[in-house]
């Protein structure tokens, strides 16, 4: 009887022998190719480049904020040095509706001109990165200086 039992697994313990028996299955090899390594390197480089660009933009933004604050402080300092200018501006109000909101010496006027001239003025102003007002002012100065 003991000879018969030597090759047999006791009843209820079959799961021990099934899991412990060697199998012919082999674990799949992880294939690491040069292409996958290059792709991972590109991703790392891109993410570090993005981080660097973000940091550069952040520092540029901070610099612009500092410059704006300096300009603001300079203007405030100038206003504090010359309080008379502000007082004169307060006393001297533009009474004409055509001058409201404009600097001294300027007024609003309406002129009837051809559409093609308006389109040409818009194109030139855009091309020279200036306003139509400044472009017309320059043209008027040149025209009136010849007379």
C-alpha cells in the first residue's frame, strides 16, 4: 500500500502539485529596441524643453510686471512733483463736446471722403503700424507746410 501511495497525491491536496509542477511556459522577454529608447529620450527632451520655455515665459512676464510698476511709479512721482499741472487740468475743462476726452489742441471733425481713400488710409496705417489719426496728421502737416 505504501508503494501505491508514493506516486499519488493525497485527496484534497491536488492543488499543491498542480501549482508546483514545472511548466513549459516561459515569461515573454521585454523587447527594448533602439526606437523605443529614442522615443523615450525625445519625450524627456520635449518635456524638459517645455518646462524651460514655461520658466522663461514666467521670468519674462515677471520682468514686464516690474517694468510696468517702475513706469507707474515714475508717473506717480512726476505727478507729485508737479501738482500745479493737475490743478490746471482740473480748472481747464473742455467745454466743447468735440474736445471731450482729447488732449489740448485737438478736436473731432467729420469729413466726407471717398471709400477708396479710407481703405487706402487703413491699409497704410496697418502697414506702418500707426493709427489713421497719426497718418492723417502727418499728411496734413506735409501738405500745409508746402503752402
